[in-house]
C-alpha cells in the first residue's frame, strides 16, 4: 500500500524476485559492490522495496531517506553515510 488510501498494488513473490534480481544487476553494472553504501530517496512505492532488497541481495548497505525530506536534509544524510550511489 502506498501513501494514499487508494494506492495499492499486488505482486507475487516470483515477480518480486525477478525485479530484485534485475535491479541488483543494474547496481552491479554501476559499480556497487558488497559493503558499499547506497542512499534511496523514494516515496512509498514498490520500487523502494525492490531497491532495498536489491541492495541487500548484493551486500550493499542502504539508507532510506523518504521523499518528504528537503534537498538540504538529503545532502546531510548522503554526506553522513558517505554513500557511493543515490537512487531516486
């Protein structure tokens, strides 16, 4: 379920696994490796879960910053965790 009461989607475990593996391959192609730090700046959508699980799948640490934060707050969090990639 998303932020709005009417926002919802259904996905099977198989579809989720497929999307997570695809995105994990995208992260690897961008040079993200085990132990790297990744910031995720997304609203409550399915892609947030996919990105988080893809990071976990390849062993990258992830920091979720919800889309309601300002650019300054996002910048502070990126600098604090020394992330190598920002997913938006």
